[in-house]
């Protein structure tokens, strides 16, 4: 699970958890059927106006030597169907059992990595 950050036209950040899959230097996530207040999602509105995003994935342990995080700065594009969208949905279903049982209806969002950064607690005293 990752946390997707987008920004509105007014410069207001918006952060939501997403299920994603990595394919080379491209990440995909899809709008799924989990309950939402609207299908007109703020994250999609933000990407339409400002097609950049950051994805943060992290891991926590009581033993801080095992902590890590990765942040990816991305160019984003909403895919409204087609072969790439279908392939992304197949990859998501292969990763998440819930998506095999109930395939997301989309749209799919492609995040093309521009910059990777990260940290791990290997050298941290616990």
C-alpha cells in the first residue's frame, strides 16, 4: 500500500492511500469499488489539472533498523480504457486477491517515475 499525494489548482495537497503495482519504471493504481462519497474523486480532479504526483511507500517495525521508505516523484496520466489499462488491471489483479475477486472498474492511473528517493534504518541504533 502506498500514499498518493496530488495537489489542487489552489496548491492544496491531497493525500490518499492506494493499492499499486510496479512495472519497470511505471506504477499503476486504479479506482476500485471500495466505498467512496463520489466517483468524481479529488485525486482525479487534481491530476487532470496538475498531472504530477508523489507516491510514498514505507515500512515500520519496532526495531528501527528495519524501517524504510521510498518516495517516487511521477508524471501522471489517467487511462480511460484500452490495452495499457487492461494490462495494468491484470497486473493489479495478480498482486491483490481482492482485485481478482472484484476487478476495479477504473479508471487506471499511470505514474511514470521521474525521480526515486528513499531511506532505510540499517545504520540506526535501536
